[in-house]
C-alpha cells in the first residue's frame, strides 16, 4: 500500500542545465539526475585554434551567438515542453567570468520567465557527478579530477559533500599537455595529439616525476613541462631528430605514474568504496588504461564516464544540480557568476 502511494505521489524531476564556463556552449535536459533526455554541445575549438588557446573575449562572444539556439535544441530533443521543466541549472563557477555570465544571464532569464527554481552549480561537481549518469556512486568515495584548469583529489564522504585533499600547485595536467604539444609542434588543443603519439610510440625518453613532500596529495607539472622543453631545445641545438613520439610517451608516463600513485594512496588512506575519474583529461587513453589496470590489481572499484561526459557538457551540470534539487537548495535570481567558486563551499548543506 505504501509503495503504491509512493508511486502515485512520484513526480519526475526535469532539470534543464546550462554549461558555458569555457569554450563549449552546452545545454541538456536531465530526468531525476541520471537519465539524459538531451545533451547538445557547440564547440569553439576551431575559433580558438589559431590563437593556440582559449581567448576569453572570443569565447564569450561565441556563447552569446549560440546560447539561444542551444536552449531551443535541447528542449526540443528532450521531448518535453518548457512548462514541464522542474528547475533551471547553470554553471555558476569556476570558469572564465565573461563566459560564465552568458550562461548565468540566460538561465536566470529563463527561470524568471517560467517561474522555475534556479540552481547555481559548481563546474567540478558536474565533472564528478558525470559518473552518476552511468553508474551508482557509493560513499565514501574519492574523485581524481583531471582537466584543462584543474587537477585535484577530492574526498566525498557523503552525497554532495566535497573535501579537496590535493590540488595542483602550478599547471593543471591539461595545461601541461597543451604546452608540451605546442613544444613538439602540435596545434591546440594538444592533449589528444600527445596521447595518440604516446600510445603509438615504442620509444620513451626518461623524464622526472614530481612527488613533492612524502605525504602530500598535491601535484606539480611545471617542472616536467620545463624538462620537456629542455629536451626539445637541446635536440634542436645539436641538430638531432625531434623524437616527438619518445618525448610524448616519456611525458605521459611521468604524468600517469604520479596521478595514479597518489590517487591509489588516497583511496587506501581514506578507506573509500570507489575511485571516480573525471574531467576533460579523463578521456586520455593512457590515464584510463593505467588507472584501470592498477585498480583491477588492487581490487578497487573504478568509475570512468564515457568520452562524451568527460569533456564539458550540460548533462554533468544537471546531474550535480539534482543534488541541490533533492534538498530544495535554490539560488536567488540575482545570482552572480563566481569564477573562483569553491567546491567545498558549494557542498550540499
């Protein structure tokens, strides 16, 4: 009887979620935090490629040009109407302030027009909860966040509560990949080129590992990047072949060893039930393969999102926003973009 009553009272939650933190204009509609009804993304890679990286003013302008079309496309593809939506979610931060503002203005305007709740969402929480779109997350768990702007180890003792236990002290791993790619002659974004080259190369140049203090969960990749530049420049000065494949493989082996070793150590120290890999660089085949191998060897349950949920997308923002929906924690319509928004501060109360 109680079960029948619960079924009769059940109302699905449809969240329209907007992501404009950097160089993708993305909108999705998510049902109950797990089911992806639509997920559309407009990439700006071609617009930024000529500059060798993301130009904030160009990114903001492109978001303005495409956001309305993306909103319409996402709702149409979802099969539900605007009136059926339960809430509007948007990335509040962190990210490029101009890019964030475009999404925040669009989302708040829509929430006002439809009289729907507004949920400001944390970008990294979105990357973490992209895993919830494909599997059940078990608590406590540990997240290894690897992206263009973030490299962090995040302890998640319970649903929606975050404790950052380690972070990069300089370059994020994605930034390091792009800079190394540029050094050996590849265009932006360089990470996928380095990954493919590393996986294909049979040769490897030995490069340093930055472990920092013995008990630290922090990361540092600036020294490794400098070591790669030294190798490239020395070979040029001596008139030797560039050996791009060996450099790419040596660089990737150094990055992967440090990331995997620290993540596994954190999993054991905090006695968590799962390890979650997330962020744009989670699409890197070298990292995915080695982390999978070591977790199988150590008996650790590993979650990795499919490639389409690794890079920035609206679905991940909807998955994270659902945490706030369940607790009815909404934002005022005068919500500001917050480019330095803290993950811990965003945690569900």
